[in-house]
């Protein structure tokens, strides 16, 4: 991938991704009676183009390098990709288009609300399957409390967004140091931030899927408890924990 700054806050990215996948044919994740329909493998040679724009982006220079700091406006992202057949064994010629917006709004020095919303769809798909969306398949939430955006589903199985041809997702996160645990003194002295998560997904293979969660942590350890819902019916409960080591050495 190559990046280039067109204007302050306006970045352009050009790149190529290549994936080689073997489909699941047997076991609990295999789809019944589809072995004859699946290929032996899926290969994707996909050039892509992406624009990200953050209006009125503040920045500073360090060692003659321009570093973005923050903005009072959201960041908008647009990406378009097109597969090319027969390059390095590529079997795909699909097109993909996605739009994404995210922002962190500071309520005061300690509290904030972050949101992310995105949509995307395939064209020229022709039965294509094993493809992850660039803005959808995030796996770092809730990685650290320094990641103010987040924006991923913690419990939903990946085959739901691998099999859909279009999607819409939203994520909202509220962060504060004083929510529930400040009343428990034995725990609160180890907690810097608490978080509430709310996420929703719509796709042509899965409708009305939602997740809510509660998280707590500090600069070294973070944990979150999540519950998923299908059409307001409880589907699954899961726990997610991370340990931060390298950034503190």
C-alpha cells in the first residue's frame, strides 16, 4: 500500500491485496449440501483505492515528519476495489465499494462518546463467498483504552459477514472513569476507564443483529462483557480481555 497526502486531512491510498482461501467443507461451520458448489480454492488479486478525509485536521511536526493530532470533525472514508481474474491464479472479478465515518466527541477531560457507522456492497459478485470487508472485519475491539474508536462485533461469527453481499453497521461507545465501579473501592483503584458498547448490524443474510457490552480497564489490562441479540432475543454472552505490554516498555 502507498499513501499520499493530497491536502491537509485528505489522504489517498493505493494498494493491492492478495488472498488465497480453501473453503470449509466439513464440520460444524460447513454449509450442508454445498460441497459440489464450492470451488477447490478462492484466490483474489484485488487492486484498491481509498480516500480518507478529516476536515480541519490539527497536526504538528516531529523530526520533519507531519503528525496528525485531532479534529473536531468526523473522519470520512471511501474505498473501492476491483478483483482481476487470472493474475497469480485469481478466480475473482468482483467489485467492492464501502463508506465509513467515525468520530470521538470529547464531553470533558475524562468523558467521551465515540461512534462508527459504515455501509458497503459487492457488485459483479456472481456467487463469490469468502471475502472479508475492509472496514467490517476489525478484530481489535476493545484492544486498548488508547483506541478511542473501536468499531467491531465481538461475538458475531465471521461467516455472517463473509456471506453477505451488502451490509450496514453502527457502533457507539461511551467512556467515563466514574460509572458503576467507583462504588466498589476494592476494584475501582485498579480501573481508569469504564465503557458501554452498543453495536448493530444489518445484512442480507442476517437482520436485526445487535450487541451490547460493558468494559473496564487501565493502561495494562482491559476486559469487556458482551451480549448479542437476534431480533431482541438473547443469542450469546461472551467475555473479552486484553493485556497491553509492548507500549509500556
